[in-house]
C-alpha cells in the first residue's frame, strides 16, 4: 500500500508564504530566554491564512486516510488522535521547516546540527476530554543535571482557536520538574495537579501563528466542548545528543529528496526510499488513551 499523493504537492517555495528573505537574520534571544524560563515561546503571523488553510486540507486528507486502516491513528484520550506523516504529505513542508524563525530558534537552542525527526498532528474532536497532565517523554539526563534543552516541538494550529475548542494548556516553568513518582517518567501524581492548575495558561493561537516549546514542560489538551475539530501540526526537532528519532518512522521518496533544498536535506533525519508506505503508529502514550474527565 502506497501513501496517497497530496494534490499539487511541491517542494518549491509557496507563493502564499509570508514574504521573507530566506537568509534574513531573525532575532530570537527573547524566544530562547522564554524557552528556558517558561518552556514555551511563539511567533505571531509567521504564515499567511492561505498557507494554513492548505495545511488544514493536507491534515484532513491524511487524517481520513490514517483512520481508514488499522494502526493509522493512535488514541490520546477519547475523541483525540495523533497521526505521524511523511514530509511530502504536506505541500508546505519546505516553507515550514525552512522558515527563518524556525531555523533561528532551532539553531540557537539545539545548535547548527539540529535534526528534523518528527512530523505529525494532533486532532481533538468534539467530545475530547481533559488529558492527564504530562510531558511527552521522560526527562533526559542532560536536562536533569545541566538544565539544557536538547529537543523542541513546534506547533502550528490549522484553525483559529476558540475557548470552547479544547485549547492547549501548559504549566510554564515545569520543564525541569523531576519528581521520582512520575508514572512512566511522564505523568505526575494527581496530588500535584493543583500546582499545575494554578500555573496553567491556556493558549488560543490563530491561523498563521507558530509556537515552540520544550516537550518536557507539563501540559495537557483540554475538553473540546464545541462541534469543531482543532487540528494542530507537530514538528519535532532534536539536537545532536537527543534520540527522539527512535520513536518515529517518517521517510521521504527519492524524488522528493532530490527536490529539497540542500539546507533542508542537511537537517532531515529520515530514510530515503523508493516507495513510501503508510506509517503504523508505534508510540501509544501510556495513560493518555484513557483520558481524564
């Protein structure tokens, strides 16, 4: 079974991306400071609404395909799904990963040899409930002992976020939390919930916005009380001493690889294959499958 091609997929520059000289310097000192203090930062209006609307079309097509086969989408609580995809399933992949702000933040935090290791999306549908507070993987030793970030997750909302759509909620400053009773190294004990709820900030990104966060910062998706889905793209980057690529299975076709700019190829950490096959999700996250009313 091959992966369906995205209509008009192309690795050329998107005419509707926000005009910006490809090599223009971007000042990100405050963004880096925010990542180390709050664990999250953002860039408003990084992309045009038109670019994001095409992103949503590609996500919807990939979501429909993934849910049509076993293992195509993994549950992260009732009515909440995660799907990992191949880069060429997004027409705007190059514009995303080669955006000056994305490159500048990644280089400043992770170093010039950062790697693109994950591309996927979360979709909370109507009826999604509050997730347990969690981080996306156990805290690595360098973060624990050196307080150094070695990976980042970039998020792009595919819709304008309203308060009733189950917005993302994060507890700033908790990326360094290191409690011995974190279940699976990811889920704090329920007795800690009042602290996270006191710290919690809900995010309401609009089409065109992009955020970057440490996936160690304690967060959760909240209850979707609307009739609308809230798809969010996830782009995962690793520094040289992180190993999150082991959790992911993205690949690119040789034709797609040959059309990528060298600067993108330098950072893309995935196999180059003759024929793409659909990804079977392999990282069901303990605890999120059941959700938390």
